[in-house]
């Protein structure tokens, strides 16, 4: 099990939190998604054999938010 923290711009409310959790959580291999609104981060626990960081970034972008490197 791997864990990554992504910095995400544009999240401000519980709707934003749900959108990101649902978007990333639907991906194969994702075990857990934690959104920290004040910290503007998303922590993802995943199986590296099934999921990629690029897929997380794409899912977050599709929900209308920006991943900051």
C-alpha cells in the first residue's frame, strides 16, 4: 500500500470534499481518500500496481480543481 499527498487548489467546502473523494475514490486500486480543506491537500492510499499518480491528478482536474506540483 502506497500513500501520496497532493496539493489541490480550489477546494473550499464540503461539496468540494465530496467531489474529490468520489472522483478519486472510484479509481481502481484506491483504498482511502482523505481531504484536508484548510490544508488544501488530498491524501490517497492506493495499490501502486493498480493506480497511478497521473490518474489521481486527472480525476481531480475533471472535478474542477487544480493539482499544484
